[in-house]
């Protein structure tokens, strides 16, 4: 599953950011922002009519990503809270 497909308000765990090609600057920037394996990400909001941008939260920080950028982040469903 990819970050672009996460349901509103749900959490996911980053598995990896996929590089489109060697020296991929977008993938590097996503990792620099905190989209690294093991981080929990939550979809907070969507743009008008369910489009771009998508607003994600990692910890206390929020990031707006285009759907194309979010589609490069592979995630797993977050484990249920106990």
C-alpha cells in the first residue's frame, strides 16, 4: 500500500520511499522530512474534492504532499493501539 491510498484519519507505518531513478531528489527530500522506515504517519486532510494536496502528520509536524509524491512512499497499516 502507498501513502496516497491511506484513508482519512488513519495511521500507517512508513516502509520505504521508492526512488524513481538514481540520485532522486524528491525521494531524498521525503526522507529528509522524516518519511523514514518505522515512522508513523497520519492523513490529516485532503485538498478540495479529495484532490491535492494531502496533509500528513509525522509526530508533531505536518507536511503537505502532492498525490504523486505520496504515491512514492510505501506504507504498512499501523498496529492497533492497545
